[in-house]
């Protein structure tokens, strides 16, 4: 205490010590940090992307800084954070200063784009054929939309992808990935009836069929493992019910833990789904 009280003054550091604190800090913590996108570039740098629908807060920037520092230490390379923002705010916070350090992110504002005009143009063009340069604006259109029109925007995007599928412009695998991105945005923005409406639309797509086929196959496998002595029909029904129950339990757990970004991966990756079944003891 004496050293601290005298040292600050002697070194010319402004301020007066009010107390000293223990210097042996032992802390063991396991946390999941969920970044939205992370890409390695040819020049060795990494791009970290975060999507924000609300105004960027100091707490958001503190979180992004933690993500960026942890990633940079792990990959041993520079990391730049880009925040793709759909907020209506006229001025968006892009830096915070704490102590002698100032942390910056690069803000990309999508509200400056006319989402309605974009979708109308893409819908018209879909009949003759979209190309790859049209897809990214289509997939990002939910971030351009106002809150009250975002659901319709996602629904229109799904329907436009259906048209491209009929025209065989992209492979089925690519279509599923595009649908998955729109569905991920739906999970990010909606709950209740709005999300249910989008799920109904997704159910009639390649992604929806894939989810159903996976659930059916899983149900059949589990039903057969327990024995199909009473006939194939009963085994199918039992297997489907058990698979559905397991799947529902897992989705509820992920939703409760606010891990919505994992829900779409669970739907499209059977191996990852099994891994989570084991993890949560389902």
C-alpha cells in the first residue's frame, strides 16, 4: 500500500490510489464465442463479420473486440472486424476508447439499399435467369428491409430461389445453401407466428425436403435398431416419432441456450446432430 501510494506520484501518473488488490488471479472459465463469419484471405489477414439489426452499442464493440483478439491469437494473424448493420440509426458507433486504447470496426450499412426495388428486379430477372452476382444481394436483402417488411422479404427470397431451381441455374446443393442462409436470418430475427410462416415456406423447398428425409432416415434406423418385430409400418411410425422427439428436444435446448446459429447446422449436418445428441445425452 505504501509503495502504491508513493509510486504513482513519483512516476507522474495522475490519480490517487484508494486501495491495493491481490495480484494472484486464478480463473478457469469455458465459454463459447459465436462469430457470424470468419474468412482467411490470400494476403494472410482474416475478415471477421458480425451482423447487427440494432444500433451498435459499446457492449457490442467490447464483445467484437474480444472475438477479434481471441481469433488473432489463435490464428496468429491480423483480424479486421466488419459489422454489417441494418439499423435505422443515423450515426453508427464504430469505435470505443478504453484507457489508452481505441478499438475500431468497419461498419457496412445496408439500410442505404432499396430492398423493395432490389427484390422486384430480381423477381423479374429470375424468369430469364439470375447469375451469381445477383445472389449475394438477394441473400442480404433481409438486412436491408425494415422490421415490418423483413418477413415478406425472406419469403420472397425463398420463392425467387424456387424459380431459379426450376430453371436449373444452380445445383441443388447450392440452392440448399442459399435457402439455409435465408432460414438462418429468419431464426435470428423472428419467433412465434412469423417464424412459423417462414418454416412452412421452407418445408416446401430443397432444404425442407432434406430435413424431412434426414429425420425419416434417422427414425427408420432407430426404429429398426429397437426391433421391427411388429412390422415395418409400426417400426417406421415408432422410429419417426423417436427421431422427431430427439430432434425437438435438441432444438429446444439450443433455442434456450440462444444458440440459434447452430440450429440450421443441426438441420443440414447429420454427423453434427449426432454429436450434439451425445453431448446433451438425448
